[in-house]
């Protein structure tokens, strides 16, 4: 079953590029994860349709605000590492998502 990951940044633009890079890497490596990007204001609209929420490094302060909502919805969450985000490293992001989805760190 396809896992769904939502990436969020301020307005959704840079996370859009990140999601595109991750989709390409996931397809190339036959990883069954779907990446979408939205602005941080849309998180609550999507919580019951995703498996993992990843926020941009500059929004890591938001984790405290959203973790209860994520836990209530059964959604894992985390912060995209700066080096992955800054390099738009799609392959790196797929790896980060897999680690979170496999029950690694929250």
C-alpha cells in the first residue's frame, strides 16, 4: 500500500520542489511512497489522508504545535534535515521518509 507523505514549508513553493525531487527518486528506486507539498496553513486539512508529515527545517518550531494533532490522527511527523532540504536531495528525502515510516524516530 502506498504511503502518503506531506511536506510543508511556509508557502509551499520550496517544498514543492522538494516533493518533485522525492517523487522522481521514489519512482526510480521503486519505493511506494507518494510525496505532496502544501503550505503550513493547510496541515490540518490533510492530516487524515497522510501517513507522515515532514516540515521544512526553518519551521521546526511548529512541531510542538502540531505533534498532538498528528498523534491524534495517527500520523508520524518529523523535520526534514537541513542538508537534504538545502540540496533538494530527493533520494535523501525518500530515505528520511522511509526511516520515519518504519517506526523510527518520531
